[in-house]
């Protein structure tokens, strides 16, 4: 009986990829906190994961270079955030404290995913080696 590693890890790998994309969006916001006219962007994890899993159900394997690349489609799913603070006069909507908190939360969630995957790999190793 073959173990399907693709099916067992697919959702988690997509989640980690989306979290890394989200970290890039947040880091970009922080880097542009002083850029006049810059609008803060956000990536809704739940929406992006649902979108990725829906595309997976429709067979996400890319067999031709003319097919869409799912990674680039996830990058384009970042949307502008509704600012929490009034405009400071330069059109920038980045709230650095909010961005730092979001970055920290995203980092913790990413680490939790890594630990979960490590546990899953250890379990599979145990099953393969016969529990020794």
C-alpha cells in the first residue's frame, strides 16, 4: 500500500506558502511606511487558502507553460486595507504598529504550521520504521 505524501502535505504546504506571501505583503507595508501616497495592502489568509484549495480540486498541476501559475495568482490576491487611522496628509495609510502586530501573528502561525508538519513527519517515520 502506497502512502500518498502529496495528499497528506498539500494543504499544509499551501498554507505555509500563503503565510510566506502574507509576510512579504506586510513587510512591504512596513518598508513603505514613510512613502507618500503608499496604500497598505493585506492578504486574507482564509480567502487565499480557500481559493488555492478550490484551484487544487480543479487539478493544479501545470503541464504546459501557457497554463496559469497559481503562485502569481496568489500574489495578485493582495488587496488594499481599510485604514484604521485618518490620513496624515501625505496619503499613506500604513499604521506601523498594526503592521508589526500582524507580522508577529503571521510569524507565530507560520511556526505553528512548521511544528505541525514536523509532528506529522515524525509520525510517518514511526509508522514506516515500525514504531521504533
